[in-house]
């Protein structure tokens, strides 16, 4: 089978897996609902109790899972391609920790106590952290090279962790609320949050598609240092796409672990390193991992839920370990 045909076949299989994950998310939970009842609620406007549960609770949760999973996976794919760092995660640039500072500030100082209110503070915090990292890396000789961005991100991340700890230490009443957001979960997320984040995710997706060629492995540090103005514009657009995608995803669902790190490697192991195929595969596999993790977490220890942020690590680690043992990990 020719390579493009094989890649198209596995991408189609991934889309089928995504559709099954969506059905799984809608049908399985503390109260199991038959697939026929799910389809009746979605397609025929059923009015049973099961139909109301599907429409009012599980559909918004599943839609947010689709958006956040795709956003984090794309952000991780672009980041690993640009920095050529196989262990790069969107949190490496301080974006996730910037969002955490935004949420802590909202709870401790602004009196915000709802998830829909956290979203904006988290997004602003993520954006400011990203700008700070870029400003640090851009100073000095050579400009904002990938290595300087990673080092600047590590410094800002450490600073923001300290700032978060300091606020929580002096404002202990904010700790419980922050902990609920920080663990990373789709629980309690409703259609209002989906309506708040989708414009940002759309903008981030457009930027990713516009600069996809700039994130290929063929780019070297020297290429970026000596690149044309057009090259640097693409690089800036790539940084913007990562900030928007990861910022919106983290703001909506908290700092979910492992999706931005593991999914790009899994996608490359399946379709190779060509970003024309890696990006769509990551955009499909990210929601699959998140929705399956969230659904398994709902039924693992009923009636309690294991947060999706815990389950993504538990499910993602074996995949990444397998890839490492096969020496299939690459930036």
C-alpha cells in the first residue's frame, strides 16, 4: 500500500475511533444510557429523563472534551516541532502556570467563584506568561531561538509556581476552589464555557494551519536566527497559535496532563513526521484520549469520579513508554 493511501486509511480509522469515543462519552457514566436512547435524544428530540441527561449534561461535557483535546494536542505538536524538543509540553513555556496564576488571582482578589468566570482570568494569565517568555527570549544576541524560549519558559514557570504558592499560602480560603480547577477535569463544564472558548480555538486552529510548514523538523536553530522577516512572522504566528490553543484549553478544563506531550508522539509513530499528516492525526487523537480518559474516570470508582487530568496520565504513560522502548520518539 502506498504511503499516502496508508496514511489516509489510518486517519480514517482514527476518525472512526473518535466517533466511538463521542458515543462512549454520551452513553456511559454514573447512569448508563443505551446508544439508541442517545441517538433519539440527539436526532429526534426525545423528552425522557435519559434524553435530558444527554442533552443538558453530557453533550456540553463531550463538546468541551473535543475542543480541549484537539487544542492541547495541536499546541503540543507545534511546540515540539518548533523547538525540536521531543519532551516539550505546552506547559514548558509557562502557559499552564500563567493560567493557574490567573485563576488564583480571580479567586483570591476578584471574588470570582464560577468556572465561567475563571476562564477569562486563566486565559489572560496564559497570554501574559507567553508574552513574558517571548520578551525574555528575544533579548540579547540571536533573538528568540527555541533553546532560549525553553530556558525562558522554565524560568517564568518557576517564578509563577512560587507566586501561586505565595497567594495560596496567604489566602488559604482559595485553596479548595483552586484545587478543583487545577486537577484538570471536564466535570461541571457546561455549554456556556464551550461558547466562551470556541472563538479562541478557531483562531488558534487557523494560525496553526497558516504556519504548519514552519513547524517541520527541517528547521534548524541557525535557520531561525538567519531567517527572513517572513520566517520570523511565521514563527511569531506559531507562538501565537500555541498560546491561544493551550491558553483556551487550560482555561476551560484546567492543566490536563500528558495530552500535549504524548499525543504528538503517538501521531508521528502512526503517520510519520510530515506535519501535513501529523497535525490532523493529533487533532483527532487528542479528543480520543481525553474523552476516553474522562469516561473511564466516571465509572472506575462509582459513584465518585476520577478527574480526567489523572486518567490522561494513567492512559498516556503506557503509550509513551512503549514508544520510548521502540525508539520511536522524535521531535
